[in-house]
C-alpha cells in the first residue's frame, strides 16, 4: 500500500539514523530502539491520515526543537 506520506511506503523505516552528528545503520540499533521507531512512524502515519494539519504542526514543532539543539559540526 502506497500513501502520500513523504514518499515512504507503509512499513518502511529509515536505512540510516543521524546520531550525534554521524549516521548509524538502522539495523545496528538495539532491537528495542528499532521497535520503538517503527511504532512511532506508524503512529505518525495514522496522524497524517486522520489530521494532516496536526501532523504538520507536530513535524514543525519537532523540526524547530531539533534546529535549536547545539549539534557538533
């Protein structure tokens, strides 16, 4: 099933995850972390389907908070 969810197919998870300025392969993360991320993505897909405005507000809030972090360069 394909949905207009930022180009992601249902069940997709990221291949790499940014952590502390570097990329880590998703399958190298602990299983609990992988399961949590997959569940969170599923919840975000449901929010996107049920209330796109709320979804955009959440993504905007998270993006702002991430931009405010003092990340190493």
